[in-house]
């Protein structure tokens, strides 16, 4: 996922959403954005590369990750991002915490609409390693 810079991102969000204190939240988001830090000449922190998987049909592989958005509306601090590998179709689910139960319910909800993906792809963080999944 990416964005085109703070001002463009703020303008786009203001067109579609009413978010209190949007500008300071957007600036804080950009300060933590790894791509922004890299482009602006910040310290580069090497990240290990994982295996690359390419699907050949819709719903073959589902990418999942949590994105911390800060104190959004008093209770939702995270977005669960779910993206189909082949079509790049993406769904966002706001949630109060990044945990396995929320991820499991989101997978079941995805399954009820599109069928179960053959492969789930994540960064293997603890919220995706729980026995519940």
C-alpha cells in the first residue's frame, strides 16, 4: 500500500471521510511511513525478503496484515487489510486490536462471500500464529 504524500492524502481523505484532527494524524502517519522515510533520505532499515507467491486465479491467495492507524474514533486503532493476490481486490476492516480472533472472523466472512482461499499470506506476526487460525 502507498500514498502520494501528506497533502494529497489529506485532500483525498477529506473528500470521502470526516475525521477529527486529520492533519496531525496524517503527518504522524507519514513520519512513520517506511517509504516516506526512505524517499526523504532517512535511515534505511533493512527488512528481510520473504518468498514471492503469484496466483493464477481469483481467490487463490489472500494477503492479510494489520495497519496501525492510531486513535481513529475512540475505539478503532487498527485496520485489517485483506487483499486478493490475483485481482488486487482489497477490503479494510476497522478493529480495536490486532488479534487472531478478529483475523479469524474476517477470514470466515471473506469465505462466506468469495469462498475459502487456497493460501493465506501474512507477515507471520503473533496475531496470525494463534492456534485459533
